[in-house]
C-alpha cells in the first residue's frame, strides 16, 4: 500500500460528504497518548490511518472521537481510514495473504501452477500505483515453487478460485460439522438447504458427505451472506494436489530456520497439516527430515511459505463450480454481539418442542439428558449465554440446563420503569387476565395505550401505571414499547443525554457562536484551550468560574479535552473540582473519559475525590478501566482511589479488566496494597473465580501471588476456581492453580461434584489427563452416586465426537492408550477414550451408582465394554505385581443397590509425599479435623491449634496410618534420631571413600588415571580398573594425604552442624565423630 502523506491539522474543519462514505474530523485520540486531528472516512471494513506526526502511531485498540456533519461519534481506529486510501487487508475481506487457491475459469497461463488441481498460497496483494503488482491482482506462491501474479478482477478477469481461507483465521465458532463433529468449523462453511441445521466443513463437503442431491449454501466467513450452490450430484470433481500429508518437500522461498532440515536440498516428508495454535487453521505442515527431526513449517500462516513440494501428495477433491472467485467480495453481515443474541440474561423462556426434536437439536449444543424432558413447557430464566451461543436456563430449585437457542421460546420480560403497550384485542385480554389481576370494564379505556411498569410481582404479573391510575396485568397482555412508534405517551419519561454523546457536546462547543464577553464563553474558550481568553474571562467574571454551557463547566470540558494550562487557571480561580453535571460526572470523570492521565493527577492533587460515584454508579477509575486507559488507571491508583468500589453491574474494576483482558491494567490493579480479592460480583464470583472463568492466566498468577488462601474458596454453589477452569477447559489456568496455588483437586461443589466430574462432562481430554495426573480421585461420586466413568458413558455427545489423534505428541491421552497395544484398529470417540484412560488409571468399572448401575452396564457395544475391561484388568495386574501382599490394603466401599450393604473392592491406598505448606519439605501430610485439610507435615502440625488455611479450630490430627499425632516431646527426640542416622550414614560413606574396593580392608594408596584406586597390595597385579574396567596405563602412589584431608573436612563440617543443632551431648552421638577424628 502506498505511503500516505496526509498531515494532521490543529483546527477542526467542517466535514463534507465524499462519494458514499461519510467523512469527519478526529477531535481527540484516546489510547496512544496523543491528540491529533485528521480527516477520516467511516467504513465498515477495517482500514488503517497513517502514522500521526510526533512519532506516535494509531494502534488497532485506539479510540478516536470523530466529528461528522450532524453529530460526533467515538469510534475505534480499526473502523476508520483516510478518504481515498486503498483498504488494508481484512480477515473478512475477499482477499488476504495466506489464502490457499487453485486455478479458475479465466485461467490462461498454461502450466504455471503445475497443472489443474495444484494448490498455491496468496503471498502479496496488489496496490494502486504498483507497476509489478497493480490493484486487483495478487502474487501466488505455488506449492511446486513457481511464484507470479494473477488477475483478481483486473480487466474483469478472475484467474483464481479460493479453495481454503482457514489459513487467515476464518472460523465459525458456534457451528459443528455434523459429519466429523469438529467444533468451530474452520474455513468455509457449507449448510444444507434441505435438512434442518445441518452443516459440513470444507473437507467433509468435498468428500461427498451427506446427500449429494441436496443443495447447499456456502458461507465464506462467519459474517458473510450465504451463496446457494447447486447439488453435487453428477458434478465433476478435480483432484487436489500439493503440500499435503506424505508429500516430499525441501526448503522453500520463506525459509528462515537455518539447518533444521539438515542442509539445503535435504528432503523431508509431510507428516500432517495442522493449524497454528488457535490463530489459524491448516496453515502449517509438520515435516520429518531425513535425520529424523520433526518440526512445523508455515504453509500459508501469515502469508509465508517455508516449503517447496518436489513430490506432490493428494489432498482429496474439490468441486470447481462451487468455489468462490478470488477477488469477488462476499457481502458482510453485521457482526452478532451479545446484544444481538435473541436471548439476554434474565429473559423468561420456555421449551415447547417435542422430546424427539429437542433430543436431535441438543446434539453439539449442551447434549441431551433424559431429565430435560421434565422441564419441557416449564418457564425458566436465562442464566447466561455460552461462548458457543447456547443458552443456559435456570429453572426452579436452581436446576440449570444448556439449550440450543432455537429450542426456546421467549416470553415477554419486563422490568420496573419499562414502557409498555397494552394489546387492543379485548377478548384476548379478558382471557389472559383470568387469574392475573382479572378483567374490569374500566380497562376498556386503556386498551392500546402506553403505560409504565411500576412493580413486578413474584408470579410474574406486572403493576402498570396509566396517567395516575394503575392496573395489574398478565405480562402476555403487554408488548414492549419502542419510543419512535408513538409520541403520544401517557407517562412522562426523563431523558438524559448519554455519555456517548459527550464528544457531540464538545463539537457543538467548538463551533458555537456567542458573545465574546458572556460568562458562557468561558466553557467555549476552555474547550479551544485559549489560555489568554480564559484568564480574561475569569478576571471579568470571577464568580462565574463554574458556569455551565451545554450542561458542562469549563473545568469539566478542559479535563476531558486535556487542556492542562486551562485546568490550572480554573483551579487557581477556585473552580469546584467535585461539581457534578446532570449525569453525576465530576471533572475527574471527564478526565477519565478523555484519557487525560496528567489532568487526573492534577485534579486529585487539588482535592478531587476519586471515589465519587456518578448516577450510573461508576467512579472515575471504573470509567478508565472500562475504556482500557492504562495511564489514567495508574494515575488514580497512585493517589489512593478505592479500587474495591463496584460499578453499576456489581463488578469491581478488576473484574472488568479481567473480562476485557487488559493486561497492563490487571498488573496495575493487582499491585494496589488495599485491593480486596474476596469481593464478589452479582453472580457470586470473587476475583480469582472470575479469572478462572475467563481463563485469564495473568490475573490468576497475580491474584495467587497476593492471596493464595483463596485458591480453594467456594462460591455459593460450591464451585472453586479449579471447578470453573475444569468446566471451561482452561488447562493452563488449572495447571497454575494446582502447581502454584496448590489447590485441592478433589474439593466438591454443592452437587458433590469434583473438578474431574465437570471436565469429563464436557469431554475435555487434556483437562482430565491433568487432573488425574495431579491426584484427582477417579472413583469419587457425585450426588447421584455417579463416578466420572458413569458420566462419560451416559453422555451421548461424547460418544458422537471422534478423538483428535494429535500425532507426534507422546504425552497425549490417545498416545498413552495406543502404547498399551490394546486399541488395534479401533476408532475411538471421546467418551470411549476417556473411559479407557480412567480404567487405565484405576477407575472401578464395577462401581454401582445410586440406581445400581455400573459403568459397564451403560455400554451397549460389547467390543467397547471388553476394551474398557481390558484396561481395567491391566491396572489391577500392575497393582498386584508392584505391591507385596503384606502391604496391600483394601477398604470397604458402600454400594447403593441395597441399603447397608458393603463390598470388599480392592482399593490400593498409596500415600505419596507432598510438599508441606510450612517447611516446604516433601513428607506425608497430616489430615486436620473437622476441616479435612491436609497441608502440613507431622512435625509442623504438632504446635498448630487452628488450620492455617481456613482458620478453623483443629479437633483432631490424623497421620496417613490413621493414628493420631501426639503433641508431646516427640519431635525433638525424633529429630535427634534422624540426625543420628544421618551422621552414621555419612560416616559409612566417608569410610567407603578411603577404603580399597577390592580387599575392603586397607586404605587406598594407589590412584589410577580414571580416578579410582586401591591399596598397594591389591593394585600390583591389576591391568584394568576393577570399578570402570578401563585399562590402567599408569599408576600413581599416594601417601593417603588426600583421603585424610577429605575425611578431616567432612568431620569439621559435621562438627559445626552438630554444634549448631545442639547435638553431641551424649556419647552415642559423639562416637562416630571421635572415631573419625582419631583416624585422621
């Protein structure tokens, strides 16, 4: 793209209309520290502004205020560009580097691509003014090595077809391929027009999955309009060739990895094609080179191609007629936001579908549970919207289920102060009012009229006010009122200008024409930053320093715009620093809205109260955090603002920073000395819970560093941070909680579920593997008596999803199962893989739940049941062979088939040493009662009266053998015995060092070149060392001085050690030391 030279102007000019785009002027830039003004154009596509003067740059997260003809708007830089500049590449545009392409209908370039069906990568996009690569052309790097440019709309021709755009990060996050069951289809999505909610990924569509006679819709991105394509039946397919699995490759044009391949010209074999982390899909190739090393290399990632194909491999097939032409843009839909979701938190909903239809719809959308049938027709409340777009609904008794959004029907939901309209059908209202406030003839006058909700009753009925008179209504009689529908209201609604129009006010002030010497002129001059005129007006009207114009004072406007000198003048004139505007915002709030850190420091130094709340219950700190203004946050934290005050949503500033992943702000807030990490938001999440829920690793580490005691803290529903991480598959967060936070992996929530239960419910393979490896009890049961294996085998959605085998990862769950040799050619699904893994780790396959069902009773496939039993049998055999019969213990476990029945199931108890929380030594930990915490070793526990983790008084302390810890003088005696044993052991080691290893009688006198030695008598006839078997070319005789010096040094060290530990007062302890001293 050609370099822009547009300059920034200091004055604000009138805006104008240019072609079909609205243009405006940047008033204030927030996020990069500068304040520059620039003519821009608002665009749906992401464009880049030129670099501002002064060296700072506009970044994608910057926000600027833009003055248009009728109003001023606050817009992200990512939505703006300079008029007339070409657009930068966009993740949802029709062309971007990294896309994989094949030849198209207008191709006339012979075999430049090595023949039809060969794949290439877009590595450069044409620019206006470029002689080599003009606009509407691209440069393609073909897999076999050729690199040249092609037409993508140039002269009306399209040489290329887009085969795959997963390489640029295109993903459909809430869509599951109904064939391969992979979540979040990458690349183009293919939706059947005949079948309900049936989608295929690119690979499955091109592999002839589903009915070939059905027409499909093609979605190029998650936000593009669908394009209908004809049925695949009888259409020709083209074989796809290039860098795919089993292709032979050498280093390519973008290679920058030294001699990883063994040197230039060395050949490697492609093991598989995969995505780069979560960023892109099918964008890198795993290659094994001739020397055996394996690494991944870019094949489209970031538009780079590290490899060149010398022997192509097959990548399947494709339908040429169904691929889009590269360069023809797909229409973009408006991105769905949380507000655009059909359901919101608090909505009243019902499921009115038949059981069979609901069961089918639930696949991939929370799964089906037979108990869900009991809630069909019942009214529930939307608890939350999941990341996949599914709806979590809460019913009576706190029962919650996850539903496909299409399975729910929304009931009218209203809140106090909502404006509603009564339906005008009298007969319908009469019927609906029965049992809900009833019907009276006086209601006839209000049919079709507008009222205001003044009360909500417990049964959902509403009290609605109409011009001073109120009635009780069934919510079904009311509809939400949209203000633009009717101006004839029977209620008076207070309207206030929201803060989103703040820049509009500033814009009006800047263009305002008024008398030069009027008091209101002070606000205008403050906005312009005219220090001299502000000084003159203050001197002329000293009592008007707080005068308002457009509802704002001069200090508030100066604080927002960042006019430091003007603000100082106003403060010197005794301007009210804490004066509220009509929305309750003070000058400090305005400084926060304007990202003016220096002004904020000035205001606080002059007595501004940083903890004042506006009418939206937001402090200046909350405003700064909400907008991501790090410097303002630091300025306020430096001046003792209260970081614990919640905002209007009940969340503290740190809650919001975690939610938005503002890393610098998280670091700043967590370092404030007075922060309270236990504060909960309206959903009951403290800060550690919230960080675990969002998967925020930085926040987890920072909070644990300051408040590790919260690691096992529970919400009202019993969920700990580890429960939340396990449920949402935040593996790295779970690792931090376990390894750095040392949390209890077996804590239960109110439904008696451990984190392992939640992880297996969602089929999180790596999370299950982590929890089990860190000591999770594989046989723990929930409130229904179900173990983790019961849950796995009951979940139909786990059985329907195949395991991603992840070749090359020896530590993966699948690799560990494969290493057993039991799998053979069995194709594992997630449920079976988890069941086999848990059986391999000791899960009891015969454990009966409260319904008397064992895990094997839930398996309908005999071969799968046999496979699970095989892994279980292997575990039992390994346990029996690795433990002596004298140390094998079994515990009685209750089986719930018959009351008071016990069964002797062999459950090996393996007491592994763990790190003591006090002394950090590895030891067998003591169990405290009644809190059940096991956190310190026996010696550290003796003097404890309260648990240091929960502060509960300790009534009993049990060792691993179930004997009680006594509080007598045992520790000192035990300590001396241990030291005595260490002394004796060290003495034996020192004696062995100076003793001939052959006769074990005399001292070593002859030293060999290998470092070993013997006495003179034994060494005379030796030609090879008796220890390492090396030849002895030369022998050296020593007087034994080195050995005696060594022993003397050891004696001195131990003498000092014994003295410092008050040892050596008895004869038994001193004997070895005296003996060694005499020997030396």
